[in-house]
C-alpha cells in the first residue's frame, strides 16, 4: 500500500493478562460475543482460513481471510465490511493485531488500514475499535463490559 493512498487507524492498549489469555479472548466465539458489541467471530485462525464476524441475529457483519496467525503474538486479517454498502464498496482492508508482553501486562496494538484515501471504513472503525477494545480490557480485568450490544443496530 502506498502511504499517500492509505487510510489507517491505530489503537494501543495495555491489558493486565497473559498473551495466551488475550489470544484466547481475541479468537474464541464465546468470549468475543461478550465484548464485541453483540457479534462473535467464526474462524479456526489458521492461515488461509475464512474469517467471519456475525451479529447475534445471524447477519454477517464482516468477513475475510486469515493472512497471518502466530499465536499468541500476531494476527492479520484480510477484512471486508458486509453490513454497510458504502463501506463494503471500498473493498478489503487489513487488520493487524500485535500482542507484546510488558511486565504483568500485554500491549495490544490494533492497526486497521485500507488502500483508499479518506476511507469511510476508517471513520467507522475509529469509533468502533475503542469501544470494542475497552470492553475487551474491562472484561479481562474485571469480568464486565462497558458497552453492550445495541438492539436492532449494527
């Protein structure tokens, strides 16, 4: 991707956990369902495998393919929004999740990018990722989430 044509969102947080427990939270549907605003992942997280994010009502939120999977360190997903026609028309994006141990914590970096200037996808994920990742951190550290699913909304 050329730098000038790329839109990117980066979020960094520190979570008091182990890389293994965080990887589990990022990849297991029963856990993702608790913090991902009413959606859960469906995937075996092997390179080349299909990846899906599915709303509670069965609608497909996002889909893609696992490009890299290095448990519990790095996950790269080729990502396509499915629920918003305008964002879907922008095509595939790339989401990279990097987990780095820091003392008794894990530094989680999520970088979401697309080869489009001023992409609507990046506007959308820049609102969604902070809520999702705050929920994830809260769930792991306290057992509760900050934001619940929005009934009837995506």
